């Protein structure tokens, strides 16, 4: 893989966590990233330029996918290779479905990001499907778990691609990671 001309932000998460929907909401383009209800549709790294200042990377999901085990192993190796050797990677956004919280399949990824010294940030998706008290409890539990991760960014973003919740705040956080206009 070539080094990127722009800073990059990678989007990772279990299959069907809403990565593509979130990318579409962030960019304001309904069909930029392919959305599917079938787990495992994203099978490669997809790069999207945002305002010629930031590269968004849609990565394959991990966990269950409707694909051959050999295919899943190949894209898992691709994810690891990308995350461990990308000089322009500013942050990895680890997407967690708010209805389910951090699952056992998320923990090895977070440990790998710690080991590789890749800054990561939790983005809770599908928050519109949660009651406020349950969401607040989840945020507290996630924050407590993140305290043990050296590469974890402390701010947890709460989002919903469906109703736009938190999209502007996440977009603003990403803009802070982007290359200044004069660097283009």
C-alpha cells in the first residue's frame, strides 16, 4: 500500500454495525458507500476523499459474515496489515452498535490498536434505537472499559445515521484531523 497524500481515518466495526450508513451520513451522500443488510458485503478497503483534506477508509466488518472462511481470513489479514503500517492514519473509529455494546469480538481489535499505537475512538451507532437511560448507562460502561486502553481517545461519539444524531459533532471531530487547506 502506498503512503497516503492525505490524513486518513479508518472506520471499523462488526459486520452490520452501520459503517457504510455512517459514512454516507457524514459525507451527505446517500450512496457513497454501499449499504446492505447482509453481513460481510464490504470485502476490501474503500477510500473516500472528503473535501480534498481527509481520506475516509471503509473497512470490512469483522465477526459474522456471509462469506467463505478463507475470504474472511484474507480481509482480516488486510485490516491488520493496514492498521499496523499506515503512516498517515490519524485515527481509527471503532463503531459499536449501541443496542449491543462492546462485544467479545471488539476487544481483540482494541488490544491490537493499543499494541500498534493507533489512536482509536468509539463511535456508538444506531443510538436512535435506544432509550436515553439505557444509552447513558452504555456510555458509562464503554468509558470505563476504555480507561484500560492506552490508544483510546476519551470522547465517545453517539450517532444515528437514520436521524442525524451526532453526525455534525463527529464531522467536526474529523475535520480537526484533516489536512489544512494550504497543505493540499
